[in-house]
C-alpha cells in the first residue's frame, strides 16, 4: 500500500492543476516545470536533513547549524554548502580581512549574517531585513549557532545609516531584489565609500543594474564581477543513488535569470 500524500504534495498538486488549466502554452508549461522543481527541491531538503542532519555539509560555512527554513530560495543548496558557490573564495578573502563590522542588508534567514559571525568571532554583525518573518528566522539561526549576542537584527537601512562605516573596517553584504539601485548610492550614502561591498545585482529584474553599480563605484573601489557557478563537490555519498535530475535539483537555487555579484573593495 502506498503512503498517503503529504500536505506538501497535496498543496503542490492543487497549484499545478491551476497552472495547467488551459490551452497548450509553452509559458504555462515552463511555470509548471518551475513549480514541480520547487516541490522536488523541498522533498530533497527534507531528505538531506533526515539522512545527513541540519548542518551545512561543505563550503565556507561548513558545520553551521541550519535548522530553519530558507526565507526565500533553495534550502537544499544551503544545507549542501553549494549555495552561491562562486562566492566561496570571496568569503575566504573576507575572513582574512577581519572586519570589525558586517552589515548584511537583505539578510533573509541569516545564512550570511550568521555564517560570517561564526567565521569572524570578533565582528559585530548587523542583520537587516524588512520582512518580520525573515527577522524571526535569523534570530532563530543566530541562537542555534550561539552568535545571538553579536548578530543585531533590524529592519530597513537608510542612506544615513551607512555613516557607521566611516568609523571602522566594514563589509556591506547586500541582496535586496533590485532595490540596490536606490540604496547603494555613494552620493546619497557617502558612508559606503569607506566600506567594502559584496552585492548581488539583480539584472534579471532590472536590466543593466550591475553596469550601473560598477559605474557608481569604479572611482572609489576595485570592482570584480562574479557570475554563477554550480559545485557538486559537497554532495554526500548517499546521493549517488539519486537520479541525475534530483542531484541537479538539489543544487538548484531557484533563480530565474542572471544575478551577478559585484565584489567592490575600496581603493
């Protein structure tokens, strides 16, 4: 006798029926494929926790307790340690720089805020996110990793708030779904000129956004553009038994298009 469908599968099935209800259409099928891949990703995340536990398995944040859900995007890639794999060498560079202050704007559930707090035990970390649910997840993640005393959680950053960067060696990490076009402005926020900045440019949402940011900061910062990368080196041995499709879905980060990172180090 087969097991009864889980609430996740029931919900995914109902949504899928709504998506495909209509005439044949490539856009509708693409939406259905993305929806099914997210459903599969959630199942794989649950399996990773059951088989390997709720700790990050590899990468720069290996060993971080990760008992929370992702505020957005893939939990499985975070658990595997393959999330945004192209940033791994940048994270190691960040660790060697020993920043006194880290400001994580758009901190979500705290993957970077808490991960960097663990790697830089002397740093003060400001985790900023407008979403109260994300703030609660970040608080839970910080507590699970014994860094709650150094991860200060709050809401929106304003331009003037970056003045704090002038007083100490500061790293700004920014992932705010296109709003970086307004926030990361060294004219309106001159404090940014004193900080190193790692920002995800959401070109998929706003065409040419990465170029805009490069132009803004090239006079004061050395700018490096970093593209996407998949890294399967952290897949646990038991995943050898999975299909190629499931292994790909495990690494998938749910992106819908290009979101290059800019690593901007002040001159």
